[in-house]
C-alpha cells in the first residue's frame, strides 16, 4: 500500500509539473503572438474631441454666468480636417458643418440668448451624428444646459 501511495504521489507530481510547463509555454507563445495596434484618431475625430472639451468649458462658464469670450477660430478646421473614411465628407456633412458653425457663432454674438444658443449647438452636433456616426450621441447630450 505504501508503494501505491508513493507511485500516486510521483505520478501527480510529474503530471502537475508538465501542466505548469505547458501553461508557461502557452503564455510565452501568446505573449509573442499578441501585437497591439494603437488606434490613432483622424484629424476630424481629434478636432471633434477638442470641440467637445471646449464646449464643456463654455457650458461651465454659462452656468456660472461668466463671459464666453470670442468664437474659437480652430472650429473652422471642421471644413478641412481629414476623416478616417474620406467618403464621410459629403454634402450632408458640409451642410451640417455649416449649420454647426453658424450656431456656435451665435453663442458669442448673442449673449442675451447664450443658453438657448449653446443648446442649439448641441442639437446641431446631434443632428449631424444621427446621420453619420451615432456613437458619441450619448456623450454629446451631456452638454445640454438645463
């Protein structure tokens, strides 16, 4: 009986050791095979992120009753920034970009109605994204002033 127990223990020892080696080898091969590609934003995606952050700051200023300053000229890059997929720059986008810039300008030129004008900018963004890339709509909706 002692010999059986010893054989069983030896068998378990070697089988466990083999599994650990296989696991280690698999992990090593997986590490070698995995290659991470960093996603790089297109010019347009990057610009939209900048515009979002800027409008978050404007929202905060409006809520505090502070001056919003002047129209940020970098917003005009919306007409020239490159898309991830160049086919997305079409007549629909051009019309929506023009409406967005006009709405954004009203924030600065009509301070009496700044809250409504700001919300119109948010709506302009959502309207465009409903026709193109809907992904950021929930994020954009958070810009609305209540």
